[in-house]
């Protein structure tokens, strides 16, 4: 298969395989890393579903992708990850055909300690993790039907400060719940990979984090001062296209590692490569514990 270049703003090009004939869903695809990821995958020949909250922004992104890659197959679908009913509606529309790649990219952060999803979950845990869990569960039959498919979960440098404790998803500081949500995403990738292999489901699962780059996710986050300071400095180093490279590597590497991220400045920036798992992802039994609590909180369960 022909390799096609993906050009970041600062990093050397990353080559992707020819993805013609493969159907991809990218959440949060109208801005930032999600848009860069969707653009690269469409440019490599994939049929890309832009799963977005704001369909107007999604259509603008789709038009931009088509201008850069004439003939690209791009469709826009509304997805509200803060609503289990909205996720179910999206699955009903999109899941009738096989899905070869699901990139659970969408995320949010907030300084409002009382922010909740429509189902009453902490906003960050609800959108960043529980929404991704429910979407993955809903699309699992479509992933299995595709054969040789993959799920990519988006972690974060902040996942190193997360934990999956008895109060996971409950009240707490927004800084804490963001870190917990991102650790959960990494843990889920590992548990999906183990369960899928055991069931011979034909679906792989990989996690990736973008390091620090120029996205809006922390603009209203209100994290500790050191995070704000580090973010202002390091976001200037990487563009969203650069931050997308670990995600793209996780999505397409034929022999994937468990986790990808930038390889310089302590994982904050630089070329993509295998990354160390957060300490919380290495705790014995954490994957099974998270699996059970995810099903209990959302009422959405599945087995590969």
C-alpha cells in the first residue's frame, strides 16, 4: 500500500498507510487534535465520520478537508457525549455499517465544580470517559463486523495524576476529575485489548496522548497555576497537527504499542513514539474494576 505523508506544522512528516475502504469515526473532529486527526485520515483515503456537537462547525471542517483533499469521503454526524440518549441516537444512525477505526478524541475541561452532564455525571468524567465508554459499547458490533478494527482512546499527561478509586466519577475538584477521566481512558484501552484478545474479537485497542499543544481544552479549565504556566509555554511548541501524530500512530501502527505520546521534554512534545503507561494504569485489577463501574454508572454494558 502506498504511504501518504501527514505534515505537521513543526514536526517532520508522519507517513500513513493507504486507508482506502476503511470507515473511521473521530469524535470531537471539528477543532484541534480531532480535526487534525480526521484531516490526516481522510487524506490517506479513509471514509471519515466527523462526530461533533456543533454540526455547523463540523460542516465547515468537512468543507476544509475536501478542499485540501479533493474526493475525500467525509460526513458529519451530531454527537453529544454528555448524553447517553444522544450517544444511542448516534449509534443508531452510524452503526448500521462496519466501523474499522473509532478514535475517542473528544474531551472537555471546566472550572465549574458543579458542571454535570445531562445524566448527572461530573462533566469531565462524563464526557471524557463515560461517553467514550458508551459510544464504544454501542459501536462494538460494528467494530467486530469490520474485522481487523481498532479503538483509540485519548489519554493525557495529566493521567499520571489520576486514580480509579471507590469515588470514581463522584464529586471532587475539576483538576482531579479531569486527571481521573484521562487515566480511565488509558485503562479502558488496556482492558479492551485484553478482553478482545481473549474473545478473539478482531478488535485492537490503543491509547495515545498528544503532549501539550495549541488547543482550547484548558482555556477555561482553571487548573493549578503550574499547569497553566506549563501549558502556555509548551503549547507554543506543538500545533494540533503535531499533537495528532501520536494519535495517528496509535490508529495505524501495524504492531501497536499499548500507549503513544511525544518522546521529548518528558512526553510534552516532539516526535511520536511508545510512551510509559501512567502508574495508575499498572495497578493490579484496575481494568476489571473500571469495567464494572463503567457499566454500573451508565447502565451500558458489553462483552467483546
